[in-house]
């Protein structure tokens, strides 16, 4: 099982069999409040009728269409809708099937774009410590989570990393973006001096680093990265697999933070988790550069299931549902409610930090001596036993409910978390 302690799980399985709205149903018949939107992905809630019906209709109309040398209308319709939501001149989409594939696609586009412009020596990629960019070799190379990397060899060559921005001493219990840390972006200038800008193709970061434990960007940090990359002709990629489609109360995190990258990767929320889909948004200059090259196949890249008809149908229905129910705006409103309730945990036993931005929050716990992560994992299990599902990574507990969440749901999530923490050693 992926990212799972298999022996521990098989000793006491946690099995889900149904879902609706804000809830799962477990195999033993319990109703489980989903405080994590599945896995950062079911932004519209579970089994929403308009999305389900769109998938059913498409499955009965055309199950599959090859994406090589032919297409189908839904792929262009969905791409157009996504482009209309995107910031600035990000106006073309390449579809794939997951966040991992989206990241590897974006990295390949960056390398190929520089080569098409006569800059084939720009082959270096810069990621960030504690960054998560999926599990492909490109993604784990630019990623910076040690456990995702250590078993798999030397990674791809020519990759370096910026420092992460997490600092409890300076920023503990911050609401929204921290005041301290923008200067950490200046480490990119050091890497430029070390490697020379002429060798660097792209920098990739999550605007808000999710999987590593909800690390909020310091004020001015992302703008500083944009300024430095623009200065040196380096592409800036935002990995928005988690933050796109309403999670931050905006279309994309790029909108919330007021910084436009050259590419955005997305997945998860584009279909509200119903059918696997990912993609890359690219700026007009990048797209036009490929279209201005020699006739023939402009980008030798793709997947059997790129723009799968069922995924496209799900994506169109999902984006329409977000619009009809004004869920992005609702997320921005509920973000303030989540903030207040989460920060009420300050002073609760074992809690050393609470942080939040958009409809995302994290509670960091003091680790047990000699057993990092054990206290948070026990908290996760005890919340499950009390019919609340949250996410645990290391000694951090993350909360990211569907955009349809009600205040009563947040009361139950935070109340359960408080009760469990006060009961733990």
C-alpha cells in the first residue's frame, strides 16, 4: 500500500466503503467526518451528483479516446475553462493523470523550452528542502523530503535546493503569512553564483508547501523568487497540485499571493478527486516558442490517458459546480472560521505551533523523546477512532476540509483534536 505502514495497517485495517458530502462510511458502519478532503483533493465534497452524473454520461457515450494525433472536444473545453481561471498569460494546458506526472511534465517543458531558444546548456533544476513534488524521479529529485529520496539512488543530475522557510522560533502561531523569512529567497542568488545562471533552467516550489506539514510562505518571499528568476532568465514553476481550485480561497495560490509564475502544475481539485487527472498551465510565450519551431511534433511527450474523456467530463462538471455554488468564495469565508478555531488550540497539551492560510491549517506537536512522529500518529489514530479523519506527517497534523465545510464540522474536528491531545502522554 502506498505511503503506508503495511504491517501496522493489516493488524488493524481502516477501510472506507462509501462517501457523501463531508463524510465517509467505514466498513464497520461508522460515519467518519472527513477533515482532509480525501487527500487534499475532494474540494467539492464527496459523490456530488452533478459530477457523478457527468462521469456516468461520458462513460456511456465514449469511454476512451487516444490523445496521440487526435483529440476530442471535451479536452479543449476543459483546457479553455482552466485557462480562463488562470492568472495572467497562463493560457495553454497540457493534460496528464496526476500531480507527479504534472511535475515531470513541467520540468521537461522547461528543459525543452530553453533548448528551443538555443539555450541547451540550461539544464539545472532548483527545488526546495522539504518540498513535495510527487514521486516520479524528476519530482523526488527537485523535492526535498529525505524519506522520499533515500531509498532510490542518486536521483537525476544537476539539481540543487533552496532552504525551506519553516522557523518556529520566529514564526510560531502565525495567522496567515509569517512576517519573517522573505530573505530566504535570496539563497537563490547564491545558487546562481555557484552554478551560473546560464546553466539553470527552472525553479520549482509549492506556493504553500502542503505535504511536508503546511509551510506558509513568508510575506514577500514568493515575489522575491519571481524577481530573481526573472532577472536571470530562469523559469518559475508553482506546484499547485494542492493549492489550486479554491483551496486558498482563490482560483490559484498565485492569485492569493499576487505572484505570476511561468508554469503551474495542478491535479487533485480539478476533478474533485473523482477521476485521476493532472496538468500543466504554461504561459503564452512558452507555448508560442514551441509552435514557432520546425513543423512536426513540437513536444515529444505524452501519456496514454492524457485528457481522458471521463476525466475531462469530471473536470468540466467540477469547475461548473465550483462556480454555481461559489465554493472558492465560500472557502475564503470559511478560512477565517478555521483560523479562529485552530488557533484556539494554542496552550493545548503538546501543541508547539498552529499555522494556517486559506482553507488549510496545521498543528505541530512536540515530539516524543526518541520517537519522532509517534505522538502525531497516535493522535491521528485516536481521531479516527472518534470518527474524525485528519492527516499526519511527522509531528504535524494537517486539516484541509472540503470547500463545503460548515462551522459545525470545524467544531467537531477541532474539538476532537483537543480532546485527544489532552488525553495523550
